[in-house]
């Protein structure tokens, strides 16, 4: 079943903009999308042991238009997920995701940020669209305010709820990462349960470790001086 935009949906004419999607509702929604994008790109591209198949073989975007018209028209059949990932594709900048120009590929993972004005559509029409037309293997939604978080996996053509762990995390087979809420943010976690950091968090951790090392060295030097002042022969 192919779903088109509902009659009351806002339609935009073809343009050279990066996205035909309307602005996000709040800064919190925007920051959440940026957080997911930043962490995933760092995890797959910057870490020393990142799988070679992931470093330059994916595309991730936020609030970017996906055009999927069977007639290859940009003025019909388009949607803009808040966050999506396409695997096994060239890593490069795009102004939009045009399915017929991308070997017919649709997103492997989609995350929608619920809001007062979009929650009903995200839970209903978009869920049906991603299940029946996009055939997206995994679909998640998250409310940055209420922290409502659910995920679905495509099984035999229909979405079934992903069972959460004891921590409330949901496993993404497509990303090989957990998604879970921590400090009111949706974050990625490794299979071992380690938080996938932002580059800023990595830098802060490195600085903290450097300061600890300097403090430990200073304390060791202080103890050495005290011992020397007392005339204790450490060599003996």
C-alpha cells in the first residue's frame, strides 16, 4: 500500500533548499537531533577501531526531505523524518534524499521526535508509511519533554514493538547499538552498555584524565621530597 501526504499536509514546491521540511518546534527537539547525529557520526568515523564498512558507507541526516514518488516527482510523496540512517550507501553531502536517485534505497532506521502537534501523525500515519511504503526495518519515536520512548522492528511485513532491557534501552540491530534515555536525552550505547560520547565529552574526559595524571605526579613528587627531608634512604 502506497500512502501519499494527507489532504491537510503542508506541501512545498520543488526547491534547491536542503530540506522542504518545516522548522522544528523547539530548541530541545533540534538539540536532540544534533546529539544523535554527532554521536553516531563520531562513533562510526572517528574511533580508531570503527568497522571499515561503517566509516564511509552510511548516510545520516536530520529533518531532511525524503522524496519517494513512483513517478519521480518532487512535488508529491515526500516526508522528512527527524532523524534517519541509510546503510550501505556513499557517505557524502546531500540536499535531500531522493529515493529514485539512490538505487531505490529507503532509511534503515528512523527516529521521530514527538511534539504536541506531530505526535498523532508520528504514532499513526508515519508509522504506517514507514512500515508499508518505506519498509524501514526499525522505527523509533521519542518525546524530549515527556521522555516517551518506543521502538518497532519490521517482522514479516509489520512493525512489532522492540522489547526493552531492564534499563529501558532498545536494541537496534541495524545500528548494532542500544538506544536509551539518560539525563532526559536519547543516547546511543555500545553492545557492552557504554555510552557513545560526543566529541566534546571525549575531549573533556581526556582533559580530566590529564589533570588526574598531573595531580598524581605532583603528589608523588611531594612524598618524595618529604622522604628525602627525613633522611630516609629509599635505595637501601
